[in-house]
């Protein structure tokens, strides 16, 4: 039976967080300041559309710094890198711009501090994720990866009285809390980080999807499959009452069969997704009778991060040079 009243519940906040916005603008401004090509180690953020758009403008994405020509400019992604990557870049004479999200940088600083106090660090996160690799690299002899609640029993530490935990910033809030609860059962002296490591944007987007999932049969999450926070939104939607939830990069991946028997569709997007992709999904839904869109606001966001200092310095120098040239011409 076809539903007679169709609507969309649009989650807010959604899409770009401050760290992603900063990282993408960093590559754009680097291209303007230094000219193409500008190399980027790993995907600047985990979104296919963003990467392809920057490639069209002259960014070249590589896996490791040894793929970057000596003396060239390389941007480090928002997920952060280990100290050894900075050392490798220095040996190759690369101009480096560090676009690591400041919230990830905070976790790196916490890892160094706990390591300097000789704590074993239990890092809650997913094996192989770039952020986890970078954080582990800050204190490789002290970090033990705990990949969710099921990994708790495998943890072995030197001294149960000197244990602290940190986490990847893009995890499921609920799963992380459960992991930490189980860790504390094993290690009652477990020390907390100075502040919550799960980033504000991850928490806000998970809260928003919980609110729309309760009233939607289908929740569409716009995001790439390698985006940890986007994948988590699908899981949270299903856990929060949605009968179905799908992850798509863009509207062309949507399937009309998903709408069978559906009267309310929830829509949200991961923290690395530009709004234009969400608008494409809303247009696709409107063409199929889901023209009514109700935005559900669960939090307000106003945080902004300054661009990397090394880039701001060179932008200012370029502006001064340009102004000086204009004076000479006039």
C-alpha cells in the first residue's frame, strides 16, 4: 500500500564540522598561495566528492610522503599523522602544512602527556584508521588499541594502577561509553582524559540522527564508506528505531525500492559531507513525492578553527607581495 502523506525529517546539525571545513579550505588556499600542484597525504577528509573536486583544482593525493617530489608542498590530512611522518617530510625538504583537526591534535597531546608519566594508554578506536595510526605514533610503546567492547578482555598492561584511556574522535558515543565501562571494570584505577575525546560534531550528529530515527522508517545518511563518523550514523539510526538505514555518497546511489511502504524518510550527513550532496538527495526524494521537509534541530554549532599558522604566514606574505607589485605598477 502506497503511503498518502510523505515527508522528510532533515537532521540538524549535519554535514561539515569545523575541522573538516578548515582542512578543505586549507587545500584550497594552499593551491591559491603556492599554485598547483599541491600534494595531500591521504584523503584530506573521507569524502569522494570533496577529493575529486580538489583534484580538479590541482591537488594530488598520495599515500605516503615519499611519493611527493623533493621540495614540493604537502598537506597533512585532518585525521593527523605520527611524528615519524613529519620527520620523513623534513628529510625530503618538503614544505608541510598540517591540516590536522585541532581536536585530534588535543588527543595527540594527551597521548604524549600520559606516556611521559609512563602510563599504559588504552586507545579506543578502529584498527587501521588514519587517526588511530597517528595517535599511536605519538607514543607507540605505551598505546594499546581497544577496538570496541569485545576487545577489552584482550588488553594486557604492565601496571593496572597506571592506566589511562583515550579515543578516536569519530566513534559511536554509546559504544565508546560501553567500552570504557568495561575497561573500568577490569582496571578500577583507569584514568580519564582531561576532556571528552569524542568530538562535538560527532556527538551532535549522532544526537540528531537519534531524534529523526524514532519517527522515520528509512534514514538516509549521506557519506562515504571510509568515513567512520558516517558509518556510525547508520548504526545509530538502526539502534534508535529506524527500520532501515542506508549510506550513500550521492543521490544517484539511491534506490526507489527502499521507499516501498515508507511515509517518513530521515536524512542526515556525515561530518565530511558538503551540503550540495544533501540537497541532491532532497531533490531526488521530492521528485518521488517527499517534497515536505521538516528540519529537526537538536543542537547549534558555531565553532570555527583558524587555518594552519604556516599557511596563514605565507598567505600574508603573498598578499603583501601582491600589494607591493600593484603599487609599483600604479
